[in-house]
C-alpha cells in the first residue's frame, strides 16, 4: 500500500479547485458570523485603499507619510465641516419648510380632487359601506394580534440596542483604523506579495493590478457620477422652483448607484412638490425634463466617459449585490456590495479568459468539430512524435 502523498493529489486540478472553493466558503461563513466586527474593518480598509494614492503623492512631494496622513485627515475634516455648516443646515431648512407647507399642499389636494372623489363615492356608496364594515370586523378580530406584534417589536428594539451601540462604536473606530492602515499600507502590500508562491507570484500580482485599476476606476467614477447628477438635479429643480430642491437632488444623485432608484426617489417627489408649490404645469414640466435630461446624460455621456467599460456591472447584478449585502451586513453591506462585486467581476473575467486559452477548451473544440478519424490520426501523430 502506497503512502498518501499530499503534493501528488494537490497537483490534480480538480483537487486544487475543490480546496479553493472550500476555502472561499469557510471565509464567507466566518465573515458572516462576525459581520458586526468585520464591517468597520472593511470600511476602514477600503477608505485606506482609496486614499493611499493621495498619501503616495504626498510622499513624492517629500512629505513624511505620517504627516501626509494627518494633512489628509485635516483636509477631510475641513470638507466635512464645510458640509456640516452649509449643506446640512440647508437640508434641514428645506425639510422644515416642506413640513410647514405640507398642510397647504394637502388642502390643495383636497380642494382639487375631493369633488371628483365625492362623486366617485356617491356612485359606489354600497361598495364603500361594505368596505367600512369589513375594516371594522378586521380591526376587532386582529386587534389583539396587532397589539402583541407591537409589543414584540418594542422588545426586539430593546434587544437590538446593543447592536446599535456596537454600530456607533464601529463608526468611531473607523477613522483610527484608517490612520494605521494608511500608515502601513505599502508595507502590507509588500508582505502580502511575499506570501505568494514564487511560481504563482507573477500571475497573482497581475490579477491584483487589474483589480486595482478596475476598482479604483469604479469607485472614483461612481462617486463622480453621483456628484455630477446631484448638481444637475439641483440646478434644474432650482429653476423649476421646487421646494426642497437640494434635498431631492442629493438623494436622487447618490441613489443613482442603484439603477433607476435615483429617478424613482427623485422624479416623482420633485414633480408632485413642484406642482403643489407653483400650481404651474410649466414649472412641473421643467422638473420632469430635469430628470429626463439627467438620465440621458448619465447613460450616454457621463458614465461611459468617467467610469468606462472597466468593470461593466449589469444593473441586475448591482441590485442583487445590494440586496445580498444589505441582508447580511446591513447598511455597511450595501456600501461594500458594489466594490466587492467589481472585484468579483474582474476575477470572473480573468477566469473566463483563462478557460478560453486552456487545453480543456481547445480539446473540446477539437473533439466537437473534428471527425473521429481526424481525432485518431492526430493522436497517432502525437504518439509517433513521442
């Protein structure tokens, strides 16, 4: 009986593939089990990855890395402070103004549409009476269930208080982790590359370089597209005299990361509020045209020019990634879903190209397209050459 040889069995392609798949599954299970802890770490890692080129540029200007990180954090603090002092107060002001005007808008709705509603009610009085009786019966029969469900929800909210506090702590920890990751980012890259076997190092480094280019282009491109769309919406809705134009523009611009979500969250409220505020179909049409033009520019000019074809995530894949990330990791998962999908897309494309150049693919083509006699003659020729 021969001894078991790990290297001999590991040399088989299917064994290696099985081990890699099992390793990925185990890693995913571990990440899901510690998602509350790992999410801040991943966010800090992505933040460090995004700003590492900036720190490298500071180093090229003879600024020490630690001082460059401090300078970067100071600049980011100024930007966030300006955002907090100008943009957030404007958003709060528009929200309060919208809340103050809401009764007026509701009154206009009542005046304009109540006569038609009353006529509809008179024509269908019997159906309305039956519906009211049914609602009363449902309220009596399910009232206890509703109260018990409300009590359970309140109890669950108290139980989730610990998770909420953990989330707040994670939010505080992210800047600290980002600082240390940025400081040692280049060292970590070198150490990680040294762990790769020499025979595979060139291929793995090439793969990560491709991921780096695609991911960097994707992250910067999507953020730039969101800002440009928010500016387009803000300008258009301002001229349309839409209440809360800045709030709607910011929400619609950044919600555009999910296909069609931005236009759904922005266009309908903008049209409704513009009409109720101005009572003018001209301004309402301007609000609608703003979103139509924004979507046309985004699809035909902005995204192709800025993001390009580096990643090419299909809208369906984007929505699936966001749903999966949100269901397992919450808000943090939705933030990380798109970058993770971009990385996986690069890996899938690399694997697909590798398959097309593999012997398995070419042998399959040979067996499919050739006659049995031709295949046999090829095998005979190979044996004679051997």
